[in-house]
C-alpha cells in the first residue's frame, strides 16, 4: 500500500532528486561510480599505436614513454577500477598525468611527421599513410580521454547534485520529452564526440558550451586537419 505524502514533503523529495542541471540524482543514497576500464582500453590502444610507429616518429628511445604509461595505467586500473567522489588526490593526479603522457607522445609524433613531410626527404608513401592514420586514431583516443576527464568536473563528481555545469550539450540532454531526464554521458559518448569532431573538423550533434570545451575541440580539429590534409596529400603525390 502506498502512503500519501504532504505536498511540502513531496516537493522536498523532488528537489533532493533533481540536480542543478535538471537531471535526476541518485535517490538510493549510493555514491555514483564510473568504471575506468573503457578509458584504460583507450590508453592501451593509444599505447599500441604509438609503439608501432616508425622510429623516426617517436621521441627518444621507443620504450620510454610506453614504459611510463604502463607504469601508471596498470596500477590505476587494478587499484582504482572506478572513479568516484572519494577518490584521493594522488589517484586523480596520476589519471591526469597518464593522459598528459599520451598527449606528449602524440603531439611529438605529429610534429615529427609534419617536419618529415616538409623536409622533402624521400619516404615510402604507404608507410606515410599508415603512420598518418595511426596518429589520427591516437588523436581521437586522446581527446576522448580529455573530454571524459573535464566534462562537468570529471568522472569523480559527474552525475552528483553538486557537479559542475556541463561542458557539452549532448542530444539526450535536450530531449527530455523522450524520457531521458536522468541520462548521463559515459566514456563511449566522449569517444563518439571525439571521432565526429576529428572527421567533420567541427561539432556535429554535440555542442561545446564552455571555453575549455571549445578550445579542446578547436585543437583537435586543427590537429586532425593537419594530419589528414597535409600528410595524406603528400602521400598521395608520392604514390603517383
């Protein structure tokens, strides 16, 4: 049998369940937790792509950056498989440092690739194409990690009542009439966002709302254009 509540009590419960941006909070009292494994897979894929690049497109000894990334990735995945509010600062710092290492690796590879193209040195066209594809795919993985880490304050507080304002406007956030008022983005949503931005060189169905989101998407689009247009164009000329 359902007990009746007073209007005041009902309004209070409704307020407790609704977050600042209109999404429903967790009424069960359980702390929201987001799994780390999708992001760990993305880092692993980026690591594999970097390790298979030609030596001319990597910085220093080829094993240094992969070793540093693995030294962070494995402990984080095993010891902190979920992101949540209670996450200690050291875990948060190590998570950001891991993405920063991926960032350094892909930027260095892109710079070396552009320099190789502009130098006029005779290179194998097929190798150049495959290297460009590898760097482009790594860029997509890298920015999906950044989007996942910064949106609404990051996965440690995203989905909670005191989360930061959204950095991205996903279609589900604007279609509450379809019954998706409590929808929250996951890592695959940010991966899709990164992929569409890298292929269209501009926002598609998800709009950036904050300055940092716009800057991230701007940098990704510029890097993607550099890789696809300059490198692919040079490779096609070589193959001819």
